[in-house]
């Protein structure tokens, strides 16, 4: 026989102390089933009045139709959703178009500034070389850090 306590065979006592309590947490017991009606209970209804507490097919149909009406009022249908989707896509398309225009304008502005800087660099160098600007004026322009 095995020496470890984990490998020994279960006894009836082990079964009663471990397995049955674990099963009670998972499976229904006799006590749990006592509250359900038996066939004998259902046969003992003497009058139709006793059966009024049960729902009929007609009652269930009324509930189903009222639920469908509530769903129609509270939820969107395919057509409404398609309209919402199309409006959303159109709105996002407009935003993307506007952003594209702004980004293009930003790029154009950047390239225009680069051209202006190049032009002014050439003009300042020419003015300095031909002594149109004094050394002090050229120094002040360089201090601005524009070029």
C-alpha cells in the first residue's frame, strides 16, 4: 500500500466528511426540492379559481406583445441606425476634409516662411556687402534670430 496520506483509499467516513458536503454546494438536495409542487399537488386543485394564479398562453402572448411594443419605443431599428450611421460618417468626413485643408495650409505656410527667410538672408547679406546697412544694424537683425 501507499505510504502517503494522499494516495490511500477513501473510507466511508472520508466520503461522508468531504465528498457529500462538496456535492451539496453544487447539486440540489431533497430539502431544496421540497418547495416544488408535485404531481399530486397539481391534481388536488378543486376549482378553476385555484388555477387563476397560473399564467395562460393568452397571458404570455399579451406580455410578449407589450414587450415588443416597449422594444420598438426604446430601441432603434435598422433604418434608424443606418440613418444615424450615415449622418455620423458624413459629419466625420466633413471634419476630416476640414483637417486636410488646415494641414495643407499649414504646410504651405511653412514653405512660404522658409522662402521668405531665404530671401531676407540674401537681401541682408547683399545690403551688408554693399554697405547699405551698418554693422550695428546687421548685428541687431542677427540678434532678432529671425534668419
